[in-house]
């Protein structure tokens, strides 16, 4: 009796700790939504996670039931999962952040699916139908987010370079969903007696579905997909939270599910691509299609001439793209800009919402190079300023400055909001070679009268420009 | 046990909270926020710990163990990556 009472108290302590954790998560996310308080935000959320994890070791459900073996397994599993993730997260270069987020997100989805599996394989007789439905739903969503995120990771990491598409693709996905629905319904209706075969079929099909949905999606759309899977994992976590009666999981999972959905929508809007298009349409099929209005010739400029042009300019707007980050040129570019600022040039960075590999990714890369965020402007803030700029320096960006998005209704990127770099008096495009962008579309900007091409590696070019500007 | 309708209320309020948080976020924070919310659903770790702790069969132990490994990876990796990104946000008024 005394022992039971003691465990009841511990139950209250655990629940109170979960409440605090949920509070810290929400507060942390709120702080993360403003650049001034963002750094504190992650600390709050981190504290919440530590509190929640620690008290779980004395969770009342474990009272009397938990064997020493299971405790050892828990600690071992935390070490096996946590330490490599911590180390890899420390080491990964900033350019590779998106795929790491995809990877960690997939792990979360997988964990939610595992909880569902433990509940379903363990037999559901002690659960109500509602709980069984939630367990099954969380299981599907978690499994799809798991395998889908891993494919997204592999694609961005360059482990998978092909984009498979075949005619019956949507039909195949539909068929898979039907099988999953039938198996899921059977699991729920049999309430615990569904049998290993049905449950296993259910999970395997859900994992396959995650793969078949993600494989056909092109690299340019990957950020939206990762964000979507992030929201889905949140939802799966919330559902499994209901199943195992864990308030912290319900709240944190739901908040992430809602916030993630909203974020996905914002990203899809920024690219002017409805979500259904991303998932079921074929962006890349336009690759072979209309090459756009080619015909004009590209003019080349030397770094020394370009440097002089910038040194004598009043206003320079830099449009960085992922190519700059790949060349690791952001530090040199910022040095160049600091030199220009010293000489009295007004320098601004214009960031397209989908520059880089995720919305806001370019901001992170520039921040890493030490560019203060008050020099960095969004598309809406800067677009009217291009007309007043003497030089727009496009470095490693391509599709996001392609004017055909404004002018050519046949272009697959028509309607996507772009940076009006072409409106500046002079446009200097720094580029490795004459290839096309991520979407494979010809860029009409390159052949405009006021555009000059500066060929070379981003870092070398920035260095040469820096030397020239220094001398003037 | 959280009763049905109470659970529904929690779900609704938490969903609104999530929408409100993201509603007015500048684009520069989209990536860190995605990463931050990715970290927050690492709370799945505690559920997996309970699932493993209460496991009675070898199968449940194996799946639960896998769940804790994955959950811990989500939480640890998500935290480090987010912290590193946010560390870099400074305005020119602050000194490095």
C-alpha cells in the first residue's frame, strides 16, 4: 500500500515534469520565431527535453514492471542513438543541413512507428477502438515519414541521383494505400487478434509507400517534402501520445504537426507550387520540353572590369544562390562586400525564399560567414530596389532570377516569384560554366543586354573582385 | 487516462498554438524553425522509453529498443543542428 502511494506521488511529479516540458517547447518555439530571441529559444526547448527524458526513468508505468534488463537496454539505446547523432550534427557542414534535418526527422517518424508496433504486436484487447485507430494511423504516418525522409536524405546527400518516374506511379501509390487501409482496418477490428502476418504486411506496405511517394520527387522540391514529413512526424507522435497516454507527446506532436503544415504551405507558396503538384505532378518532365527563348548571346566580362564597376557603384545588390555555398565562397563574398561598404557603396543581400536547399537556408549560410542579418533582405523588401541599383551581382543563383518566370507562360517556373535582378543597370552573373539551373531551364537573364557573364569558381572570382576593389 | 473529449480539446488548442507560432515568422528563420520543430518532436523518445520499459516479450524489446535508438537520434541530432544554426544569427550591432 505504501509503495503504491509513493508511486502515485511519482506519477504526479512525472506529469508535472511533462507539463513543464510542454510549456518549455512552446515557449522555445515562440522564441525561435524571432531572430533576436532565437538562440535562447533552442536552449529552453532543450531544457524541456532533458527534464522529460529524465523523469521518464521513473514513469509510473514502469513501476514494478520494468526489469533491470530493460533499464540497461534503455540506457544503451539512448547512447547508441544519441551519441552518433550528436557527433554527426556537430560535424556536418552548414551546406548539408537540410539532409541532416531529413535524417533526424525520419528517425522520429520511425520511433513513432515503433511505438505503434509495440502496441499492435502486443495485442490490443486492453485498448478502445479509438485508441486502436489512432495507433494504426500513427503507425502509417510514422512509417511513411521514416522511409520517405530517408529517401529525401539519400537524394540530397547524392546517394541517389536518379529520379524514377513511370506511368502507373500514382496508380501504384493508390493500390498501396488501399492495401494499407484494408490491413489497418483488419488490425483495428480484430482488436488484438489480427495476427503477425497482417500487422507485418501493414507496416511493410507503409514503409514501401514512403519510398514510392518520395522517389519520383525532384531535388528542387525536396525542401517542401522534408517540411511535410516533419509535420507528419509531429502528427504521428501526437497520435502515439494518445495511445500511450502521454500528454507531453500529444502537445509537442500536435504543435509541430500544425506548425509544420503551416511552414510547408509557406514554402510551397514561395515556390508557387501547389502541394498536390509537388507530390503528384512531375516537375522534371519539363526538362526536355521548352528550352525557353534562347537565341541571344552571352557576353563575358573580366573580374578586373567587374570589380571596377562595383567599386564605383552607389548601390550594389548581391543575389547569392546555392552555387555560392557549394564553392564555399560566402566568406570571400562578405569580405568583398565589407570592402565595398568601406568605400561608401550601399551593399545589400537579396535572398529568394527558396535560395539554397531549404527556405531560409541561404540566410543560415550567410550568417555562418558573418553577414549581419540587417544587411539581408527578403524578396518583398528588395524587389523594388533593383531599379535603383547600379550593379546586381548574381553569384551561384539561377532559377530564382530567371525573368521567364514573369514573361513566358509556357515555362514550368512561370508564376514563381523571382528576384528582379534584371532590372538593375548592370547585371554581373558569376557562374562556373554555361549549364542550366536545378530545374534544367534556360535562363533568359544571361542573354539580356545589361547582363555580363563572369565565368569561374565562385571563391576565386570573389577573391579577384576583392583585389580589384582594394586597389581603387 | 486522458478522457476522449479532453484529449480532443488538447489537440485543438495545441494545433492553434502551432499555427500561431509560425504565422508571422520572417523567411530567414524558416530553416532554423523547421529544424527546431524537428527537434521538438524528438519527445517521441519518452514514449519509446516507456514502450521499451514495459516490454515483456523479446519482440517488444527489440522494437522498443529500435524506437529508443531512433528517438534519441531525433532528439540529440535535432538539438545540435538547430543550436548551430541559431548560434550564427547576430545583428551588426552585436559584436561577434
